[in-house]
């Protein structure tokens, strides 16, 4: 079986940096939304 060598990325392009930052922000926003929806009662809009 041939071994695959992993390579450390030496520089970031803008797309990779955006995916890293916005992906983390989206995951954090989802986690906060789930936690808040479980701790606060729902209110109906009039």
C-alpha cells in the first residue's frame, strides 16, 4: 500500500482563510442558537 504524505500548508489564500473564519463563525452561531432555543421559552409574534 502506498503511503500518502501529508503536507503542511505554507500560505493561506483568501478563499481558505474565508472558509476557516466564516465556517467557525457559522458553527458558533448554530451552537448558540440551539442553546438559546432550549433555555428561553418561545414567544408568539402578534
